[in-house]
C-alpha cells in the first residue's frame, strides 16, 4: 500500500510534465500553422500593420495559456476522486486551457475584448492532447 502511494507520488508529476510538454508542442505547432496562414492571406480591409497587430494580440492571449493552474486543478481533482475516465481528462484538459483567455482578463478593467476563435481552438486542442497523454500515463490507474 505504501509503495503504491510512493509510486503515485513519482508517476503523477512526471505524467503531468509530459502532458504539459505535449500540450505545449501542440499549441506551438498549431499556433505557427495559423500564424503562417494569416501572414500569407491578407484579410479584407486590413493593412499589413493592422493584421500584424491583431496577430500579436492573438499571440499574447495564446502565450497566457502557459499558466498551469487550471490543468493542475483537473489533475488534483481526478487523483483525489480516483477518476479513471479518459473522457474526464480529455475534456478537463481542453476546458482548462480554453479557460485561460478568460482568466487572463480577470483583473483587467475596461470594455470586454473578444478573443479570436482561432485562439480558443488552438488552446482547446492542446488541452485535449495534454489530457489524453496524462490519462495514458497516469489517469487510467488513478
């Protein structure tokens, strides 16, 4: 019983770090794909400077996705409740990263700025992949 607990104490952080690395890889690769597409396709009515400014603001929202607090909450709840469902970890990972733009603007004052749909898609996809990796490594034996 004690060895099982010690094993979980070692396995869970390693699985979480590998899941974060996978989610980061997916976010960067999908983000670069969307950046490349945006640079090659000029939007109607926008100049190059305005398009780049819009792209940088989307990138700033994407960079805020490096916060790990929501994903850590999903893992802790799953481990304490001994949830073994792959659906919980995949959807929880997607929701945790998709919530980052909302959490990033929590302390800001002023008018609400709409986050582009591409940012939501990239973050949710990265979260889905991170949740699946965590479930494969540690979640199915919670």
